[in-house]
C-alpha cells in the first residue's frame, strides 16, 4: 500500500471544487510543499480552465454525462496508486460504477458541499465512510453567508465563499486558511523534502529545477522563456523537474538538440520519463486522435486524447502525421509532457521555420522554437480557429 497521502476533493456539481482545488494547490506551493495535483475527471479541467478566458474555456471543456470508460478509470487508479509525491485528487461531481474504486486509492477527503443539496451531502458522506477514506474537512460553499469555522475537531467544518471561476486571487478566510494548514501538516509529515531530494539523486545528467526560475508567488509568463533557455547547459543529459506550463517543457526540449532528456512525472511509479518514441505515420493511435489543419500562417497539429489519459508504456511508436516544412507549426491539445517533448523534437528535426504550442489560458500560440528572425521563443500569436477543413495529411 502506498502510504503517501492522497486527498480527494469531492462534492456535488457546481459547488466550486475545481476553484477550491486551484486555490489550495497554489497555497501549498507558496509554502514550498512538494505535491502533485491530479484531475480525476474526464472534463479535462485544470489550471488553464481557471486562468483562461471564459468563452475559450467553455469551448474546450468537455461535458461528461455518461459513465467514464474503464480504461480512463484504470489509468487514474494507477496514477494514484503509483504516486511518489503527496497527491490532491479532484473528483467529479457524481461518481458512479467503476469510478468508486478511486476512493479506495485515496487516504483522506475534503468535501465541498451545498446546503441546498442534502441528498448529495448524504451520498458523498456515504462514499467516504464505505471506502475507508479519512475525512479531513467538510465545508459548505455559500454566496451570501460569511465565511467561518464552525468546528475544528474531529474534522474541520465551516463555510467558504467566493469560489468563482476565473477569479485568480487565491482563496482566503478562516476556513480556507485552516484547511491549508491541515493539508500542509499532513503532507509535511511524510517528509516530502526528503522525497524530493531522493528524486534529484535519481536524475540523469544535469538537473534543471524549474522552481528556481519562478518564485512560488509567480506564474510562468511567455517572456520568461529567453532567460530559461539561456541558462540550459549544452552537451550533457538533462533532467527537467517542477510544475510549469506545457510550453515551458516544449521550449526546453526544442532548444536542447539531441541531448538526452528526462522529465519528472509524479504519477509514474519510477518518477522519471524520457520523451515517448514517435514516428511519422498516417495511422491513428487507438487511444488518440491526431488531425492536421492549415491556415494562412501555420500548420496546426491537433492531438486529442478522449480519455485524457495515455499509457506511458507503448508497444509501438506513437504515430505523427507528415506536415509541410514551408510553414510554422502550432501544436494543439492537452497531452502528457513526455509526449509533447517527443512531438516537439520530432517536428523540429524536419526543419520547419518555427514551432509554437497552443496555450489555452491565453488562447494564444506561444513560440517555443524558431529558425527565423521573425519570431523568438516567448512571442505570442493569435490562435487560428480550428473550425476549418482538415488537410490531406490527416486523412
């Protein structure tokens, strides 16, 4: 049994779980507490959905009304089971069927409830009790009442306000601050600093800790890329560690040529992962959909993983379609870091003019690599619409 804490955050739909989750993980990072935040739901939400423009988020976010595919549940179950850092787990609002096995992989629970949904409150309390999950807190999300603590023991109880989407200032108030203290104390009890040091010792070649480039109170911004790239060593294997947007990893992978590269994925049992093996092929991967679109300024390769989870160990190289080398390329889609770095290096070696990734939080394409004087890493482009005819390369 994995004894590292895995805290699920559950409750009925539209209570503000994803917003609470976002604030909680940022508060922990401010305290320099290593952990991993995993979204165990098919809707694909993440930090991007809290930080992005509402209209863009509504177009990208999936509406999930059917039971989750067994393959997705199994993948999430393995991620939680193999954790090598403390986890925060964002659950969906109405788990059922095989989804309930995720509860048995978690150690603790935070319930965010609604006063107008007593049946949902009883259901979530039953889930926690029946699956042996230790309750940490039971909070009610309210709009009109004042945020307050009503009980500290045996579990934290109270009300929390202001859980509004796209509000980037993290939560405050007595109940939230006490919740952060509870989680921080639990995570520290498992010496995550010692765990992190052991991961560092297992790194191959020179370790690049991305946390040293951005303080705990800052967020990565595109204009930070030149400084990062200027400080990457050359001619030696590299290991990338730390929470950062996909485009940061993409830029580092593209800039480091053929240097061996590994990156840390806390959901993998062994921690460190190399870029996935890929190849040029017209076939489609059984668990993904890759399409090629063209616009006046760029080719867009869109990679969609319907279950939002892809197995790292693949029997064959991941197929990528051929593209024109006459235009720049924009990579679109929510994909694992170890697939993105592989895709970036694959297309970089085909001598395209420039490479960018779609950053949904800004609905922009961020240049991560360029052979031309027109663009530099960190430059922003308006994201072309994908509502157009696919190119022949994707058929």
